[in-house]
């Protein structure tokens, strides 16, 4: 059975790298409408770093604990407002340290319902926020996106394998009208005011649900406690905040999870009809909007699509390969979303790892805690040898990884019938 509790958890960008699209090259997958966001004081790319966030927690098998882990490159005060009673939790964040802020478990959404369970996080300086949703033996964490990233079109990702698949829409403004189209073509509308959330649950696969709105919203998606793949125990909560469609990209490098023996489950979700997906140069699927392709991948691979897609990696259940583990769901960072600095503060009670993707020419340029990572740790991707990957075991505690070149990083960990995983910094571009 699962026995671990996370007492601290953080993957974050320690700094925000300013950039423009001029000279970006084909790897940016950009268009002339790509935008930078003005947050009022600084011009920022629409990344996971920001000053104002609106989010929620979807239903877990409990929970025992809801929390945010917040960090900043500067000292700052943070106010967290709970929409059910407008109470505020104030926390001071010391530069380059993560602070845990525990949220009352009443803020977890329940069932299919409209509730006042929005959580607003506002800071004086730029911060990074991780959400933790934990019940004994069923944990996941999600990278929370600031308001500057949010938009009005999403597709959801979950994995129906045991209990309810679910998603949630979070309203930032009064008079927000949300339209939902489920994969079975059922459609309905939901009216929300600021502070309200709408969670939908079903005993069916909800991946590919199309959510649109007349005002910007946040969308979270996952499953209460699922088996991945179907029939392989034990179930675990999966949760991630969804990327708006206008931030999706075309090119990805997948990296296997450390210790796993039979590969990992991946899903690729399309938003445009006729989306063709290739793995290492071979077409593996042609999808229409709202469809997804699921596959198990062993070893690193190069994924490329002719239209932007959302890529998800799933940790399989412990019985998949007899390895200490359990399901989690993480977004796969696109190549265009890599960043130059990542800070990770590991949880207690887990065996922790980072997966790194870097241009092969720069494998000797990545530093961890002030020392270079041995380039021998990296292996070139067979399907695209211009990139190399590494799986590194890391000790409990805080670690900083940086380079002069942008690289991708996913952090994760395993305990007895428990797991967590999510991407670090996502340097997003709105198209």
C-alpha cells in the first residue's frame, strides 16, 4: 500500500528568460501573431511565471492534503484568496526558497457541480506555483499557469481506467459562458461568475473534450484515481492544468521514466482535422480535432506533427512491470517551450528523478548545483540525434539546473504505490 506524504514539492523556473521571436528559427513553430505579454511592470513571455493565478483542485480519493508550493527569485508577499468565503491566506516568500501553503481540504471540488471553489494567488513579484493534491496512496501535482497564459479554448486529457474521469473550468470574470463538447458529441453550456468552478465527472473517457468560453478561463483535467493502462493496478490520482490550444506546439522529445521496464504510456491530442503525427519519422496516427492517439514508447523518441498538438506522458501502474511506482500524468514540454534554468525541491519519502532534453552539441553545458553534469550521462535520440536525453537520480532537497542553452526538464518520483510528476518551466508562446 502507499505510505508516503509529500511535505515539500517544487519544480520551477528560477528566472524568467526574456526573448523575442526574431531570429528564433524554425524550432519556435511561431507565426506572425505570436505575442509577448505585458504584466504591467515587466514584459514577459507567457510562461508559468507570473503574478496572478486563478486555479482549483479537482476531486481526489479524499483528500488528505491540498497545498501550493510557491517560489520566487525575489522576496515577495503572496495573498491566497478562497472564493467560498473570501478568506485570505498571506505568506511571505523568501527569494529562492519554496514555501508550502496548505489549503483547507474543503476547497477540493466534489462531483459534477458548480461551486465557489476558485483559488486566487496574487503576488507583488513574479512567482512559480505548484499545486499538490494528495490522499493516502494517491498523489499528483500540477504546474499552475498564471492569468497571462490563460485563454478561451482547451481540450482535456485524463485517463479512464477505474474511477471518474474529470475536468474543471475556473471563471476569472462574472458572466463567463462556457461551452462543453464531450467526446461522445454531447454538448452543453455552463454559466459562471468570478470565483465559481464547474467540475464534470463521468464513467467514460473524457480525453478530447472541447471547452470554449467567451472569456478567459483556467481548465484542469485528470482522473479521481485511475489504472494505467486499463487493468494494471494500482489506481492513482492524475491531475494537470491544461495548456490553451493557442500555446500548443509541433515538436517534442519523449524520455522514458527511470526504472520502468516496459515503456511509458503517451497520448497525443489534436485540435485540427487531418493532424498527422510522426514518431522518429514514421507516421503513427492521423487525427481529427478532439481525437487522441495512445501508444507505449520505450526509449527516447522524436515526435513531430504537422499541426500543433498536446502531448501527455503517463506513468503506468505498479503491476505493469513490477516496479515501485504508480500512475501520474504530466505534460511533455515541446522543444519550443524549453527554458534555461530550472529549480527543483524534491518531496520527502520519494525516490526522485529528473528527465532532461538538451541539444546534443550542449550536453556538456548543463550545470546542476554549480557543477557540470557529465556529458556521458546523455544519449542521443535515435529519431533526432540533434537532441540528447538523460535520466538523473537526485537526492532529496533543492537543486538548480541551468545552461546557456534552453533545455527541457520533467521532475518525478516514485514511492510504494505512489507517484508524482509534472513539467518544470514552460516558456510558452501564444500563436
